[in-house]
C-alpha cells in the first residue's frame, strides 16, 4: 500500500513516502536557499520520495528561529527556489514549502530584541517573555503568510504547509494556554463567546 499512488486534493503522489519537514541548516545567513539544498531535495526525488516537505521557512525577517534557516520573506527568494523545484520536478516527486513564524521562539537580535506572541506568556523552551502583538502586527503576519504562499507558487512548489506546531507563532494562537486574548484573535472557541 505504501507504494500505491494517492491523490490529496489536487496533489497526485506517486506513492505514500513523505519526507517530513526537517530544518537542513543549508540556507545562507539571510535565508537564501542554496544549491546544496537543491542537491538534497533532488536526491530525495531521485529515490522516489512521493512528497518532500522542506524545512521550515520564515515569512518575515523577525520570524527566524535558527541559523541557516531558509526564508521566503522577500521576492528575491523566488528565483533560487525555482531552480530547486525544477530539479525535483525532473522526477515524479512533489515538493511543498513549509512556512513559519518563530513567534516567541524567534532569534533575538538588535533589530528584533523582543519576540512576539498572541499573549505575553513565557516560553518554556527559551525562557523568553514575549510582547503581546497588536492588531496591526497580527494583520501584518497574516499578510506575510499570504505573500509567502504566493511566492511559493511562483517558485514552482506544489503547495505550502503551515507550521502550526512546536511552540512557534501559529501554534501559540491555537492554544488557549498561550492565547489569552479577549479580542477577535482570542480563544473564544473555548469560552463559547465567538
Ligand atoms: C533536525 C530536525 C529538524 C526538524 N525540522 C523540522 C521543521 O523544520 N519543521 C517541522 O515541522 N518539523 C521539523 N522536525 C520534526 C520532524 O519533521 C518530525 O516530525 C520528527 O522528527 C518526528 O518524526 P520521526 O519520529 O520520524 O523522527 C525536525 C526534526 C529534526 C530531528
């Protein structure tokens, strides 16, 4: 069965082997994907992995969580990603870009000294105490995810995967522990208010 083709929405996969998203530490410092990343994905495609999910790619400069992490926060990334997806599509594999904002687990820097989150709840992993996002910042992040998805499409990816786990920003919104907001972005599903 694992060798049988499967269709997920409009994604026709040659088999059910999925390479789960894995940060490869192979991008440049500014997040530009390198040809080494292309080498890796091509190797997976050559070996008939049905679906390749890339490592997490940050949608805004302040959303980076790790060194040599790949980015998708600017149009300049479309061209290098296109070269990579073309290499994968020479075979029968599909490739999906995982997109993320690190939220309270984003890397600190002079430019981004305080991480952001839906609410100011300390991160158990990094011990960072994030700043509660404003309404405008939330809209900015939504737009950044949208633009990232459009770039991914232009770059030849077969889809995007939203990273909603591991304590990053989106996972903080869907947890009533980390999302204590009482505005329209709050956890009303729990209290039945929304
Ligand atoms: C080095 C490393 C990097 C990872 N990077 C990501 C990532 O970028 N995005 C993600 O969703 N999961 C990431 N994961 C989690 C894996 O995709 C996978 O869910 C996890 O390793 C559990 O699967 P396993 O039991 O087959 O190892 C990473 C795991 C490892 C070990």
